[in-house]
C-alpha cells in the first residue's frame, strides 16, 4: 500500500454523517470526490436519455431534471430504477475515473452512498463506514430535508447496507457519529480523533 497515495472508500447510511467525515479528510490533505454530486452532473449530461424514457414529467420549471420528481417516479419500482441506473451509472463511473487520473498524486477518498456500485470499489485500499443510531439519523434527516416521518421511514426501510460490505476484502474501519444539537462541537472533536486513529493505522 502506498501510504502517500491511499485510495479510501467512504460511505454510510442516510444522514450518518459521511459528508462531514469527508470534510475532515479533506482538511487533512485528501482529495475527496463526492460521487453523489457526480450523479447530479450525470443527470445534466444524460438529460435527453432520461426524458426519452421517463417523459418530461421529470423536468422542473427551469427545464432541468428534477431529482425529487425523478426519484418518485422510480421509488418502489425495481425495473424503472434499474433502467435509470443503466443510464446514470456509466456516466458517473467515467467521471470517477477521470477524477482519479486528475488527482493521482494525492491521497484520495471516494465518498459515495452506493460505494459498492463504484467502478473503483475493488481498488480501494481501505473502507471507512460512518455509523449513527437510526433515531438520530431520522432526526437529522427531518431537520435537513424537511421530509415527513412517513417518507423518512420509507427511505430508511429501502436501504440495505451491510450486505454489500461484509465480504469486502479491503481493511474496513468504522467511525461512530453520535453528535446532534448542543453536542455537535464535542462530537466534531471525537470524529477527528477517530479519523486520526484510522490514518495512523493505515500509514503505519
């Protein structure tokens, strides 16, 4: 393992706090790719293909793909979801490879909710999974996204997580993110300590 050019995978369930951990790693000198944002770019690049399949009903008033409308059109419909993924994922994987090449001199982090679907999943030096209790994640999601409790429950129940990573051959590390509200500052310090411990192990 090249300790100065680590390739880490970063993931976690909805509102576990993986983006916050990604920010900590970025401050420590890592180039961090937010694959979820690449998904937004892919929706722009593949707009015509998406509209051809899902009609203009998934477009917003500005003519761009409305991610919420698109999500509703495929939620609970495995065949439709698979079709959307067949349009978006190849684009995301291509953008990921280009980003890796452009940042080859740096230690890098692939931050993705669906990390197991990434083209580089089998190339990761280590996997970092951010965890938080479900009730806490639901409160965070409620505060951040303003969804109803019913919609939140549907989202949470649709996620099947550990089955994708339990057999991963790369070293796997867990970061526990318990903070909320007045405990956020104390939690931030704790998260940084957890990140440092993992990096110390990886860098020997």
